[in-house]
C-alpha cells in the first residue's frame, strides 16, 4: 500500500506530474520511493526520474561538505 509513502497516491501520479511532487523530498524519501517503485510498478520512466533526483540531492550534499 502506498499510504505511507511521501507522495500521496504515488501509484496514480503520472510520470509527467511526478517531478514537481518530488522536489521537496529529501534523499531518504526519494530512496523510499525508488524501492517502492522497483517492487511494485517498476515504471522505467519513474525510476529514471527518481534516480536523477537522488543524484541531484547527493551532488548538493557533496557541495555542502
């Protein structure tokens, strides 16, 4: 069930609308969504989007260190 995920109704969000919904998430939340998506929908476009966002967050963490 996706009720405990950081994006409400994650399974129903079209990939094109997902980018704006994950902008405010932290890296742990993005990784939670990646794990969920891999185990459930495995939508390639969604996994690519989430992976890119995780990479952006990691790069930002490195710049701050």
